[in-house]
C-alpha cells in the first residue's frame, strides 16, 4: 500500500470511528430520511416524488457541511497539521482526503436511500440513472469543496458552525428540498440560486427525475462542478499549517470568490 | 572535513518588533547529542521550529544535514525526525496505523518493531485519545525515529514518562547516537540534559549565553562545591575548629556540610583535622555544582562567565 491508500484507509475508518462523523455521515441523514419519509408525504403528497433527490442532497449537506470543517479546524489547532508537515504529508492530501472519504460515506448513504425509498415510501426512482449519478457527484463535489474551504478559512470551531449553518439552514428552507423552487417568491428564488442545494434539485428535476427544471439544468451541473473545484482550489491556496504560522498565501476574504459561479448562474440560467 | 549536521550562523528570528532569537551561532556534529536549554521565552522553540522547517528565519543561515530548511522542505522531511511537545496526531488513529501512515509518506517500510521496543505492542490497536500521556509521547517518539532520520529533534521527550519509559528512551537515544544520529534535545530537565548531552547550549532572551560540554559549563561558574562529612565523634562540630576556604558551613543529620570554591585545601584540612583529633571518618561526599545550579546562575545573572 502506498501513502495515499494508507491515508485513505485511515480517514475512511475515522468517518465511522469518530462519533461526531458517524452521526453526520450516517445516523443524522438516515434518521432524518426515515422521519421525513414517514411524515411528509401525508402532509405534502408531492414530496413523495422528491424523497430520493431531496434526501440524497440532505445527506450530502449533512456529511460535508456539518462533518468536514470542524475536524479540519481542530486538526490545525491541535498541531496535527504541523505533525503532518514534518512527516511530509502534502497539504493537498490533508484537504482532499476528508473530502474523498466523505464522498464514499455519502455514496453508501445515497445508495441506501435510493434502494429503500421506493419500498418504504413508494417513492419514484430516477428515470435517468446516469444523470442521477452525475448530479450526485456534482453536488457532492460542490458541497465538499465548500466545506473544506470553510474549514481552511475559519479561525475556530465556532466560526465553522456559523458558516456551515449559513449554508445548511437556507438550503433546507429554500433549496427545493422541502418546498419546490417554483413556490418561492422571486427575490428568495434569486437568493436560493446561490445555494448548491437549489442547483442540485433543479438538475435532478430536469435531468434525472423526469420533472421540469426551473432553469437550465445542465447549467446547474456546470455551476456545481465549477463551484466545487473553485472552492477546493481556494482552500489549497489559503491553507495554513497552524494558527500561529503566517504561511497563508492570501487573505481569507478571497474565499468569497467561491460564489462567483453561482452569481453568474443567476444572470445566465434564468 | 566538516562533519557538522546542523549549522546556525547569525540566525535571527523575529515576530514583528519582538526579537525571539538574536543572531546566534552554533553547530552540532554528526552523532552528537546537543542539549538546547533555556527558560520559557528564551527562543528554544523558535530555533527548533526554524531548524525543522516549520518557520522561516529572518536573518542568517541555517543548515540541517546541508539542507536549507526554509527552502528545501521536501528533502528535509526524510532527513529529520521530530518529536513534538504536543503529540499532534488525530484522536482516532491507532499506533499501528500511525506507523504505517507516516512510514508510507517517508517511503520506508513500517517499523512496527518500535511498538514492541517502546512498550506499545498491547496498545497497537487502541485509538490515540485512549492512550495515556506517556504512551502518546512514546508513540510520538516511535514516529520520529521510524524512518531512521539523520537528525532527531526531541522536545521535552521525557515529560510525563514513568521511570522505566524514561530509561528506555535514554537507551534508545544512546543507540541512535551510536548509529551516528544527531540528536537535538530541548528540555527543562537539567539532570537529563547533563546525563545525556555531549554538549549543551543555554539560550537566554534570544541570545546564546553558554555552549559547551556539561562539565565545561559547570566548571566555569561561580558555583561552590558541596563537601559533606560525617565522623564518628563529630570532631568537626567543635567550636574551635576553623577550616580554610569555607564559604558556608551548615550541619544536618550528623553531617557537617561545607561550601567551598577551593576543595583541595578544604579536603586536605578536613582529613588532617580528623586525624589530629583521633576521630574516624564515616562518610565524605563531594558534589560539584550541577548543570541545574549553573543554569540557574546563568539565567538569574543573565551572563556566562
């Protein structure tokens, strides 16, 4: 086994051993999925058609936004990155490995949801599986990249919670998971387009679930992928080995550049 | 032939206007154990971190095994081993995983034998946060030496270790030294520095105030040698006995304890007096000033004599 596979194996196991990560990767999304599956179709029957994409997006947001940033900040604060630097672990591995292993965890959860939802809740399956997989990968990359960036630029754990919730909570309310995008007021809809969840749900509707997209669905996929890779690139650029070391190459405010693809999307996709 | 493994020439480190290390010079030979001593804030950590490539110096030159630590960090990684003061490992990693993980990045075979050597075999599958402080430090040490570094940096290596672990660590240090590994030992434990180091350097407020062997450093101070004497009839306690070259005299537990800077004259007078009084010597101990005494003297006065 080479360094990559040792690192990958360790990080993957951490996602199960660490109680916080186990909660965010598996217990919280699957528990929420079951709760919503049993409750929401009775209250809002059209939700049944959106269970699979909505709960997959929820799982992605939970595992990434709530699971990735805090361990990164803690590792930096506790000198783990210094130890990594001394032993030759490159920064790109430090940042990519939690994202890659999280993608694997949420793939498992996405499969569980997709397989069980039709049986448990009579939820319709995707009509285009290839597009469904592409969109899952796109939202996972977008959300993981953003989460890594939050972990890199946040000065402490409290700030990771703040930044993560600033994305997570509006995603739940406006991202098309609970309410269709078309029901949002126009101004709220524009704001919602800044959220990866909105772009993902739009793409799912237009490309995978046989429904109508509210704006150009492939454009949403492009925005998610561009936003994800841009966020990861910014995270690598802004990475700092420890809290006291002035090795950061740029101002953390540069992280706001991650919104550029989404802002462009507001003007081009509508 | 220059066999220096570490060279610092006019090395300077500042943080804004604060000068942490002010143009110091020293070198460490291959296979040498070099103690780096100093009170908190003396500049030890800044010096170590610059040598380890974790920080950049603000002046002068540093070389570690011929490598500039600030500009060739990739080469440096495989040449140095570092036991950090804080272990710096993820809380869920196990000792076996940690060894495999770091050895893989150093591109060497995993040294799992070190777990046995350092008493971690039974804990090899225990997560890091479940290890005791001593076990965490031993694991950190194992990781520092697992890739056979040419230069090993030990920062407070015995803090939190029990007696047996400490002895094992010292054995390991001697073994590494025998294999020509250069060791930089930063410690507050003066006894350890005196016992283990070939040479020590004392840093004070960013300047190097003393460099030399522990014997050289203790010999150059104004410290007084302690002579403790116990005789059968306590003849030395008589009021009319006056010994030469005595700076201070106290009695404790049937011992007469003298402090002197001229122990030749003092010892000669003690023996002569005991014989003249027809007394019998039971115990006589001569204790030269320790490195700790000398260290305190230097750090209190701020100068080396």
